[in-house]
C-alpha cells in the first residue's frame, strides 16, 4: 500500500530545516578551531568530538521547541524510541565526522521525520560546501528551493557510482571488494566521499547514478532515502526490498539502472 503523506509534513520539514541550520552554524564556527578538538573513540576507527555532541544538543532543543512530542533517534545522544514507531526524528548531527576532523569539505547534518515508520520529511544540510536539501513525502525533493531530479543515464558504462567502505566492521570486506571488482571495468568510476547522507543527496541531484553501502544506521540513510525517492529514484536493500529505516545495506539509484546494479552486486 502506498505511503500516506501527513498533512503536517511540510511544517515538520520546516522545523527540521531550522534545526539543521542551527547545528550547521555551530559546526561551521567550530571548524575554525578543529585542530584543538579532542578526538574521542567510539571504536578503533570511529571518532566523535564535542562538536558532534554540541550539534545534536542544538538539534534536540530546536525540535523539542518546534515539534512537541517528537521522539529522537540520534547518533550521539541515544534513542528515545525506535525509528519505525510513532512520531520520530532521526538525527545525524555531523555526518562525515572524520572528514570534519581532517578538514575535508564533505560533511553535513541529516534530519528525517518519520511517522510509524513512514518517512514524511527529510533534510540534509551540506555544511562545508553549502546547500540545503529538503523533501517531503509526495511533494518532490529540492536543494535551496530548486527541484531535484535523478540522472537520466541508463548505460552502465557512463554511470558514476558512490560508495562507502566497510571501515567499522571488515567482516564483509571480501564481499565488498568482489563487488568493487565487478564494477570497475563496466562503469565510468566510483567515488567514496565519506558521508552517506551527502552521497544520497548526490544521487537525488543526478551527480551519481547509484550508491551502495553494506553497513548503515538509520541516521545515516533516513533523510537521504526520502531525497532519492522524491527525486524519482529507488532505494532498496540488496534483495530489492524497500530499505528498512533501522539499519543494514542500502542500494540507491536513478531507477533506470537499479535492476542491473542489484544483479551486479549479487554476482549474477
């Protein structure tokens, strides 16, 4: 059954835009002194700083003010509920933390609003390069007010593919490398920018024909998923089912290449 747009979805989007803008302004100010930041380890190769925490604190305060009753699933400060249940904001306050810490200009803020597991609004704020991506269910996707559309390229040889390395858990490294080897000779190239939210925005914008990653969390993929779908693309898991909000592998494309891409990733 098709997802039903909620009548308040645009107001929810506007609240997410305001919250993302406040977090983005904080991140931009802090970027001037990133060399003095203390890196804290969430894992052997996974880092967080006070900037991630401060950005999420600001987002939570904004959403509590503008969206009373919303529960928040955030990367840094925990989950008030499950992303598939109730009225929920799914928040990545700084997607691309490692890029930020190194001064690589590919990081942003991602906020999605879901109701009972249905994505109703999504915002991705590109902090380093500029651009506010926003979508609401059934209304299309936009960047700075300009409507987005996925690429019309339907030939794999001309396709540019985005990806994310399995750097936190290398258990699937062999699978991933085999997928890369199959892609290398048949596409125009692959790119790994280090921010899944921005990669999905690039699919929605038509810069990438497709994107895949084997391990993502809800906050990595939620807003970008809605952007791609509202720009005319597809987002699924590796089996071609609608990608879950919670976690897992994700395959996004312009739609025209989706079946080919799934088959190639599966080795068929």
